[in-house]
């Protein structure tokens, strides 16, 4: 692997029957295997701040892996966090600030169903335990469809809300649906974020644009062979589509 890799997860749970057409669920057993393998194989699991340092040329990217979790589901706390705590792996969870403690109401497809999101009690319990919280906007809209004022409210407003509640800086942003354009990127910069992640495939390299970070989407269909292939080769860069 020539470059750092940022892994993208959503749900860490067994999927409800017939309700995972997008492959967003990774089973707890498979997740435990993946984390065990990262530890056993000697990968350096680091924070997004370390990835930013690598981009800026101040640290090596050799065997560098960062773990990110989109949407902030309750099953992160139930099923992922205990494993991460056991291995002392840092992680970043992207929260939809106006829906804390509620459900993923942006998802209106009856085939996927609704899931619980983290509440503030759970968030506060782990915010100093290796988990960094980033913003996933206020309501999870398609950013490219918004007016400039609405775009600013989603990007800056979520940062302000999260920082006020957490009493910690919120430096990272995740584009909902991976949907962004020049206006969204400029707004993320203006709001004071230092890094933003997309859903585009690929590795992270020294000199990469920190506001359009590529990731590797880990799905329920990512079997052990594919997981290892992504970690040990340039597979993700070969699959990237600009």
C-alpha cells in the first residue's frame, strides 16, 4: 500500500432482514476480525489529525490506517467502540448535529428502515476515550441542492452546535452522500474545518487535498480477502474514478 488508507464504515451490526440494499452493515464478528487483523499485521491505526500530518509531509504514511464512521449510529457505541477501546484504536465519528438522540430521518427508503443515532449521554461518555467527533452537517441533505445560506447553515451551523455541546473543537467534516461541489468545499474551509472526507475511492497521499479526502468503503460484502487486498496493495487507487 503506497499511501495512507481511510476506512469508511456506517453500521456495525447485523442487518435487519431485507433492509440493507446498500451494504451499510458490517457484522460485529467481521468488524472484530478486521480490527484484530490491523493489530496483528502491524498497521498503525491513527487519527485523522495524523493523516493530515502525513498529507503535510511531517510524518510517514507507511502502513497508516484511519477509521471513520458516518452518521453516528447507536450501534457504534454498542458494537464498535468496545473493540476499538480494547485495541486502543482512535476513530472519528461524524454526527448529524440536529438529529442527536433521534433516528436517521434523512433515509426515506422503506427498504433500509430507520436506526437509532447516538444520544448526548453516549457521546459525552466516549468523547475523551479515543473517539473524535466530526460534523456530518445539521440534517444530512444533498449539499449541492442548497442555496448559499442553507449551505452555510448546514456546514457552519453544525460545527457551532457540536462545539457548544462537546466543549471541544470540531475540525473534521464529512459530506453527506459524498455530495459536494466547489461551493461546499469553500464553505467548509470558511467554517474553519481543517479536513473533509468524501465517499470517493482511493488512498491518501502526501500532498493530497485535505478537503476532498478519499476513503475505502467497508461494506457487509467486504470479505476478508477484499479487506486484505485493500490494505496490502494499490487496489483502491486502481479503482478510483475522478
